[in-house]
C-alpha cells in the first residue's frame, strides 16, 4: 500500500477529539454493498457529527483548498475548528475494495445526486457514452446553470478529490490581472512557496518523461507545439511522481495509469486528505462533519452566528436539521457554493447588509476543450497517464494556455486532447430567484466564443502545420468544441469588492470568505495553487489582527 493511500480515519489515526465526525457515508456504502465495509471492521466507532445546539469558536463551510488552509492555520493558532462538508468522507472502500471508482466504469460513487452520468467528454467516435447510475452522494457534481455546466468535487477534500492535480503558479507578469489588489512581492516571496510546499507539488523527471510509454501522448503534444513555434512547458502536479514510475514498472497498484482521475484516485495523488487536512488532523483541534450542508448563517441573539445545517443521507434526503452557534464563520464552499449562499442570505434577509458586489465577478477561467485527429503514423499511445504534465503557453500572444490532456480510454485513439485556459473577458452574476427559491447564474452559452477564438490561435496553427484536423466526435455528433462547461469556477465574492482585501465580510465582524470565490474569474493557469496561496495570505492576517 502506498504512503498516499487515503487513511484519513484509520484506526491508528483517530485523534482523541475525533476527526471525521459523520457516519452517513459509511452507512450508505454499507447499505449498497450489503455488508459492513472492511476498513471499519475493528475500527473505533466513528465519533458523533456536530450536535444540534453546539457552540464552536470557528466553523468552516467546505473542506476544499480555502477551507483546509483556514482550518489548519486556525488550529495551529490554538482555535478549535469544526468543518462542515456536504459531501462524503471518502475514507471507506466500496464493495470492490476501492474507495473511488474508475473513470472508465462510473458507478454509484461517480456523480452527485444524478441518475445518469454527465461525463465532460460525453461522446466517443460520435456515440454518447453516458450511462445510468443509482442516485447517490457521489464525488463529482456537474451543476447545471442556464448557459454552463460547472464541475466540482464533493466530499472531504473538495476539488482536490477529482482534479488533475496540476499545480501551477501564474507567471508573475500576469499576476496583476489575476488579483489586482494583492501585493505580488508577498505572494511570490512567501505565500506561493508556502502553498506549493503545503500541497506537496513536484515536477515530472524529464528523462522519464522522454522514455515512458504513458506520456507518449504528451510527447506528441510537445512535438506539435514546438514545430509550430509555441513554448512548451512542464506543469507541476501534486501526484507522487515516484509512485507513478512504480506504476509504470508494474510494482504497485495502478491509479493514474489505470485511468483513475475524475472520480478520485485510489493511490498516488496527494489530495488535501493527505496534505493540509492530515496536518489539520494532527493538531487535534479540527473535527469534520461530512454529509452536512450549511443552509443558513445569520447573527445570533447572544453574539456570534447561528448556522443552520442539514444532515444528508446518501440519496440526498435530509435526515436531520441542526442549528449551531459559531463565533466565526469561514465561507469555503467554493466559488459556486459560497456565492450561492451569500446571494441567498442577502436576498432573504439573513445577512441583508452584505454589499452589492456579492454574487458578481464570476468567470469560468476561460475553459474550453478540443481534440485533434493525428495521422496514423503519429499514435498517442493506448496507455496514457491520467495526470497531465505539460502545456502550451500562448497566453501573451493569443490569450490561451493549453494543457496537453490525456484520453485514457485504454485504446489507441490517434487523438490529441487539450483543455485550454483562455483570457475570456466575460463575467457573470449570481442572483436570487424568488420564484424558484434558487440562485441563478446569468452566464450565456455564446460567451465561450472568445475562448474558442483564443484556443484557435494555437490549434489552427498546429493543424495547418501538421496537415491535421479537429476531432468532431468527442462532444456530440460533429461538434468540435467542448464549450459547455468549466472545471475552474472563480469569483462571486471578489476580494476587495464583496469583501475587504483579506476576505472579511466587513458588515458582519467574524464572517470571512476564503476560497475561489475571491478570485475575479481568471487565474491565467489552473487555479488551486493561487486559491491556496491567497488563503494562506488572508488567514495569516486574520489570525494576527482579528483573533
Ligand atoms: P472546493 O475545492 O470546490 O471546495 C468546496 C467544498 O465545499 C466542496 O467540498 C463542497 O462539497 C463543499 N460545499 C459546498 N457548498 C457547501 C455547503 N452549503 N455546506 C457544506 N459544504 C459545502 O473550493 N485546478 C487546478 O489548479 N489544477 C487542476 O488540475 C484541476 N483540475 C480539475 C479537474 C476537475 C474535473 C475539476 C472539477 C476541477 C479541477 N480543478 C483544477 C479546479 C480546482 O479543483 C478548484 O479550483 C478548487 O477545488 C477550488 O477550491 P475551493 O477551495 O474554492
């Protein structure tokens, strides 16, 4: 078993205070499997989740990057923290002995409360590949708004459970546009290095890259980029590169090389469960309630904030409603989760004094996908590591940074596949819809056109040079662009606009935002290192001045 095997709640690791405080995920999987999961046999009973009527010094909504940084640093400063997470704990094997299911065989674990998968790449050779699944509190949420589907991770670890682990620090010359009100010297001198260290970021061994079969697709991507004169860059990742070498050598259980990624990696990836959250656990001051969803935050009569929480069963049913009181509340529910909560709380009168910037400034990080059809003499390989390791940088000249992404189908496809991050200027707004009782997002499908145009500055040129064409069979019947989605929601509670310059919701002392909703729509590269670094910066200030 690798060092990276999730052991977050193993018998040896349970702290006296209890780290994972929920049991719903365990019961749900046991019910489906028809037997008690092996990992829990002989383990100490799971501690009770947060109790109705509890009072806590700090409550963190969400267990993604922002929430994990906040919890760790608060705990290290001596503050007891309770984290509330709507998704499952992801610490218990299913009937197949694995915690996470494979991208090629999505099952009940794959999607958040859907009866049919909604794969980002939903066609192959022109045929739809989605399939029916049991409704379950699965790991990947494909949340649909009018003009865009937003993919997000659900569970203890947030997006780190489902993402590719690409850990990219933006180029310094681009930072002024990413976070205009933040001191770049401090970020590049202190907080980016701190975030990269905390996340366990590393880069592929270039010699191994040049020789391993599993990155043939990336070498083809490099060759094509360079022949068209584009800068090719290696991209750091949190995957354990030594573990991947052993996967290729056949000495350990395969994860990246077995197509695991979108619905979780059983080995090799250092998700937040292995990094920030493991460190938080070690303090003995952090508890987590999985399958608990925050639905309201409002000033409490005796000071602090009353937080209403729904406890969920694994079919999404509400099994209990609790009200707890927190001296401080950190909104870390992700760009969409935090924005939806704040917009709803302002509109419905729970937090009426939130300012009018709340809900604004949301962007998709300019995400757009496409594939290219290579010649038969240019195969990309049947064995493809699911973890991307390189990109094509045309940001300055064309407004696009393209990940050379895998198509880990297990067969030779002769396809090159890319996720581009582009400098799309459009920003959307979340607003409360009283008629439906839901929060809407006014993103328009047509707003992806600038992203397509920017991505074309790379791929039209490569196609012309190579004598190749776009694939038209990956997103529908004769559809070139995957322009219906984003993996990188950002904004909705923008720093220095909806909050002060450190994430404080100033109308309500003790309320903070500390996740991707602070970033105004684009980071020029993959976002989680910037989300982590900004959280490190902000929590340091908050601990120094507010506690
Ligand atoms: P996030 O990680 O989304 O955490 C928010 C947490 O809050 C989630 O666990 C939610 O379940 C939970 N939550 C939401 N609402 C509530 C509520 N009301 N009550 C309780 N809990 C709640 O937020 N980024 C990269 O930099 N590199 C990559 O390679 C990369 N690949 C990606 C691939 C995929 C398929 C996806 C979906 C995303 C990818 N991302 C990648 C994006 C990255 O995961 C994302 O920017 C971060 O996870 C956002 O971090 P936050 O802390 O903002």
